[in-house]
């Protein structure tokens, strides 16, 4: 047996272990981070708010006959909450620090946070109505500008 073989094997074992340790720590950290984001989504009632938002949107287009039916089928097929939740998790994990996420969880688990969650759909609906009213008020100007831009655009 070569005299340096044991040293070589030890170094390989050490390096393999050293390389695996950060990966294990990252996996454990990533798992904990995932749990934190999921706890935030639960505390903030993200699924309920998403479903209410979609429902309000579909209600707004339901008066348009088949357009409303098409939109509903489209939303159910391509944008169910389970799909959107994956996107939420990715965005929140990348955008909000662990410390801030914990603070948000604390807020949403508080009485004030829960009252805020209950009021959120009404706040969204009210602000949407105000925004639509403002847009409607200035719609002729918007349509005119769009027409000018469409005419100025060279044909493709």
C-alpha cells in the first residue's frame, strides 16, 4: 500500500464532507425559509384574498356574456391558486428578508392584522371602483391618444 494513500483518502473524504455540509445547511435553511413564507401566506390569508380578487374580477366581466364564461374557464385552467402560490413563494423568498417576513407574520397574526385581512377585499374593490371611475372620466382622451399612436406607427 502506498504511504500517502490514507492521507489521500482522508483528504477526499474531508472534501466530500466539507462540500456536502454547506449544501445540507442550504437545504435546511431553504426548507426553513419555505416554511416561513408558507406561514406568512397562511397568516395573511393569501389564498382567500386571491380567490376573492378573482371572483370580483369575474363578477365584473360576467355581464359580458360569453366573455365572462371564457375568463372563468381560463382562470380555473391556468391560474388556480395552487399555481399562483408557487409564484408567490418564489417572489416573497427573493424579495423579503427573513426578519421582515417574521415581522409581517407577527402583524398578520395580530388582531389589527386580522382586521386588515378582513377589510382588504373591500379596500381593493373600493380603490378599483375609484380607479375605473377616473379612467372612465378620461377615456375619450386615452382613446384619442391611442388612435394617434396607432396611425403614426409604421405598418409591420
